[in-house]
């Protein structure tokens, strides 16, 4: 074990803990599932309740996997995908800075997860203990490619940006 292992543990704990908190907030905080579903629907995603639950499960699940260092490239891919969806649908139009609701924050989380995918979970992880570490270009490729494909799949199946919002009248002018 060396200093890199401690640094990777810190990154996994912070990003994983952040994702767990984010998922729990979507689930039982603020507007709960109904509010999260409404927000997703407002972004143009069909089946808002399903989207809310998928988000909760993905964020909490990926967070737990990062914290313990299990299936690390796939956990990183899940975070990359969630952050990419958030960047594209909710934050891109607002520019870079987080204080203007821009994509700065989600970009940092996604890139940190890509770096974790490349570097691996470190010695203090279940992956290392089980001998299943995937690191280097392979780990980075898994994190990035799976994350981007998951995002593309979700958007292809569920995103309808010009669809009328539920309950709105479709009136010709």
C-alpha cells in the first residue's frame, strides 16, 4: 500500500458518498420520488416515475460500489452516465459555472470517475482483495464506453424533448 492507494480511497469515499446522498435525496428528500419524477418529465424524459427510481437505484448502487471498491469501472461508468445525462439535459444550456446551474459540478464528478476507472480502486478495495481489478486503458475504456453507451441508450429510449408535457393542451396557434 502506498500514498496512491490512500488518494484513491479518498476519491472513492467522497464521490461514492456524494452519489449515495444524491440518490437518497431523489428518493426521500425534497419532493421525494414524485418531485423527482416531475423534474425528469420536465426535462423531456418519458416515464418520470421510472426515471426517478432508475436514478435512485443507479446513484445509490454506484455510490456503494465506489465506496467499497467493487466492480469499480462499472460503478464509475454508472456515475459518468448519470452525470452526462444531467449535463446534457439540465445544465448544458446554463453554461459552465455551477453558480449559474451550469455543468461544472457534473463534469468534475464524471472526470474523477473516469480517472478512477483508469487508475483502479487501489489496494484498499474489494476488487483488489478479490483479484478482479481492471485498471489502465482497459478500466478507463470500460468506464467511458459503458457510461456513454448507457447515456445514449437512455436518451434514445426515453428522451422526447419536444413532446407535450403531461396535462398540457396541444393547441395550434
